[in-house]
């Protein structure tokens, strides 16, 4: 590992961090617009990393798996339940069977670190205007054809440059940069869950909160453990059809819906993003079915973000989502009775702001990722005193 | 180990080029132009099964000299040649950098034998090849299978994909979108594929087609549905497909259950090699060998275990055209 990178992550002031930080500004998997980079690349370079100082520092025994005969293991982290032979890895590419014991290879193995507004995740009902110290490791447990971050999510950890950032160091970096929140994002935090759990525990003790941006393809037991440690989880619900999940995501819808219900039961703050991909998941019946399911299973107060798709990765043949489609999706969800339906990746659109469902006045004004005004008082609309659900302080 | 190359002439180039064209035609049987008159008999893909118990000494260790002779006979039979060097000259051209893609996932117990690779390298050099690269997924895989890493210099080198990494751009075909290793794209002009005859716990069998999972950055993404259609899609990625010239399956020790990991209780001494220019035909023949051994051992067919290797059929379909799995179009030659 180049000494320079270590030096950069040892920096203690914001300016130095920003100068150093991360890959070019990465959008969340939801397909958020890639904005102007906050900083110069930290790990830019060839795909293959130079030899790191000590590969062993990233390796921990995995938490969720069972041992099988003949040195095989079954992963119990996500619903895929990979059965893995000795010396092989699971679908995620970051967990390896070594002699019948399963290991994560990405504990503290950070491939990107960045300071983002929390609105970029997006979280619209969680500490508006807060800056989130955002990190990711390599790997993902699905393979979405529209992935915006495929160059880190669809690679193995040794194929990208990384730096050792253990939980205590991550905590220090967040505090040094005045970030009240750490976001585990960009790739798929489920596949680096052990790191998230350890970090969330460490940062909570230091007064820093943790949020997760995930596809929600996770088993119930690890999700319950995650809920106990973090403060909010945003789920990228890729579509409301098994067909889309099978053909475009390489996953399944049902376990993701179950995960959303589990979040609800745990009382963990949750927002949902739905990336609208032209011709593939943009039908009225799909929008309507989704809205009805959310209302009946999660309630009308869960924020739902319809985000614009941009051509990437294996779906470069499709155009960006037409604005009319996004507005149609919002109109359908509004009509079904959801209280907080947003349009994302369309900077300046009125549906970026939060409106009181009772008096219809703006209670959080947004333009892009910028907060123009907050009209809440103790979590209530300052005009009509209607409670607005969320984590506001 | 290097030899002096004869000066290349236009005539020798044309002769070699013609032979190579014939070899490649077998991989694309649908590509021939229509001609008037009765339809010609479709080209048959030859799969040579060369076996000889003498490749083992009395104490069951490998006799390298006998193995080299078996390889020679297999090549001669594959190309209707009277000498092995003549056969190899139909596969490669002098001056080319030739990659030998070995399969080492199973470690020492069921990897491509270094003795076989050594015999191939010797013949390649006699055929005018001065640059040979033995490669596999990882350096650690190679070392576990008794190969010594040699990353620099001329002659014979040996290294994993971790040495040079992968192309930045994706190659795509069907459901596959992958970065192909630079060893294949930037170093090798031609590749000889050297898989192992063995069972696979997800795909059913892993032979010539699936071995190309070792040429991409994301094989872990392609194991759903018994690897179908992913194995065929990956093999059809243009950078891979256009460089593969020959497939020699190491069946010295074969495995009929528990793969791809080494499971000695399910190994048997097949004492043979499978040689073909058509990877689909080779896989089809190898698959049937494994199924027969499983039946002899009282084991269920792969289909009943939901690991029927349908990717072999997919590789032969009109979308892929990687070869044939029609028994009537496979010429199986046993020597």
C-alpha cells in the first residue's frame, strides 16, 4: 500500500480529508445523480491494487454461516444461501471458504470514503442537511444491470485499491470532519455486515449515528442484529416484480419485502427508493401495486423516492427516465394515500421538498442536495402542528 | 529452452494459415457459405480419448516420458499427422505467444499436471514457439498445484491473473458482462485450454467451457441455475472465443463427485487425455464419461441432483455456436 494513502487517511482536518478523499464522487446504488466531485481521487489507479501491507488485517471469520460436510459451508447472510466449496467464494465475491471455515475478506477494507450530504443517500427524514461520512468496501450480493457503482460493487476486494480503516479510525475520521453520521453505502453493506456492526457500535459510543443504504437482500437474523446497531436504513426496492428481480437484479423480490417488514417491526427508521427504469419497471400497475403494498404493510408515512435512471453498466441502451414517468409514478402513489412521495435525481423539482400531509405547506425545502429551509418544530409542522415522522434531531 | 526459428515464408504462412482456418471453422460450423448442389455432410468434431495405463509406474506415480508419448499420439490422432510437431504446427504459428490455461482450483490433488504442461511446452517450442505463458486465476492457485511463479523474463513464464489484472472495459455476451484478464487479452496470441476431468457441485461438470471462468474478474456472479447460460456466455466473450485454439483435458486422475475441490475418495485413475478443437464436443464426451463412472459407482445422475450441465447444450445453440453436442456430429476416436 502506498504510504501516501495512509497519510491521507491519517489526516485530521477537513480540508486535508477533502483533498484526499475517495474515488470520484460516487452515487448511491439507487442511481442518484453523480454530482461534482467533492474531492480528488484517493484510490484512483489500475484495477489491481499493489500488494497491501498485510492482507490478513482485513480477514475475519464470518458471522452468519453453517459448516457442512467435506469442508463445504452454507452462507446464512443473504437469502441466496450460497453453498461454497473449499477455496471458493460466494456470489458476493468477498467471502471465502478456507478449509471449511468461512471468512469475510473486507473487514475494515475501505475502497471509497467520501463526505456526502445525507440527502444524497437519499434520506429526507433523517437529520436534514447533515453531512454523512460515507464508506464502502468492494462487493455486492446482487448484480443489477443498471448499477451506477459496478466498478466497486461487482469486483473482488483484491481487484480494487483499498485502505485499512478499522472502526476506531472510522469514528475518529467522522468526528474530525464534523460528520454526525456515518453512511455505509455505495456498494452493498450487507456483504460487509461484520464491519458495519463493529463500526456502528464504536461510533454510537462516540455520539455518531449510522445509516445504511442497502438493497435489503438479507436474512432476518442478520437484519435484526443490524437494526439493533444502526439508526436508519434506506432500501433500494428495485422493482415490484419478481421478473425484474430475476432478470435485471439477479435477486428476488420476496425477501426484500420481508426485510422491509422486519425493519418496521424493529422500529428502525426506513426510507425506500425506487429507481424507475424505462420499459422495465415503469408500468402503472407496478407503481400502484407497490404503493398499496407499502401502505398496507408499512403504513403511509414511509418516504418513497422515485428516482431517475441514467444509462450505466449493462443498460446503456436505455434512455434516462422521462420526467413525465416519474411524475406519473408520484401521482399514482399520492393517490393511493402515501404521505411522502418524492422525485429524485431531478434537481430543482418541487417534489424534492417535504410537504405537510395535512396543510400541504412545505416543511423541508430542498433544491438538489441543499436545504433551503426547515419549518419543523419538535418534529411537527410549524404551521399546523401535524407530526412529521422522521429523525429530526 | 528456446530454439531458433526458421525464417517465415509466404508459402509456409499460407499453409499454416489455412490449417488454422480449418481449425477455427470447427468452432463455427454454421459459418460456412452455402454452395450449389447437394448439401455437404456437416463437419464432425473430433474428440480424441487417449488412454494408457503405462503413464503410471509400478508405484502409481506419474511416468513423464510415457505421458509425453500419450500426448504425442493424441495430437497426431487429432490432426491426422505423422508427427506431433507437425500437429502442433496446425495449432500455433511461430512467433506467437501461447498461453496455457491450466486449472488449479483443486490444488495438488486434481489440478492440471505440471508434467503434462511441461510436455506441451516442449512440443510447442519444437513447433517454433518461444514465448509460453502458463496462467490461471491466482498465483496462489498455481503454487498449490506445484507450479512455480515466474513473472518476468522470456521463454516460459507462469503467473495468475493477479499479476496483470483485468481489462478496464467490460466484454459482454448474453447474460455475461465481465472484465477479461490482461494475460489473455494483451499477452497471449493463442491459448491452449488445459482443464481437468471432474465433477462440479453446482455446474455438474467442469471441463473446457467452464475453465474460462478463470479468465474473468467476476466468476462468482455466474453460478446460478447450474451456471447456465453463464458458462456459454463467458466462453463466447469475443476476447476469449477468438484466442482459444485447442483443448486438452487432463484426465490422468479424474473426479466423479465432490468437485471442484479435491476429494480423494471420489477420484479414479482415468489415465487419459481428451483432445479436441471443439470445446462443446469435448465437454459432451467428458460429461458422459463422468456420468458413466457415477452410474458404475451407484450414484445418481447429475440431472436428478439438479446439476445437469445444460450449459453444454446452450453452448451449442444458435446464439452461441461454440461447437456441437450432437453425438452424430462428434467423431469420438479412442486410442
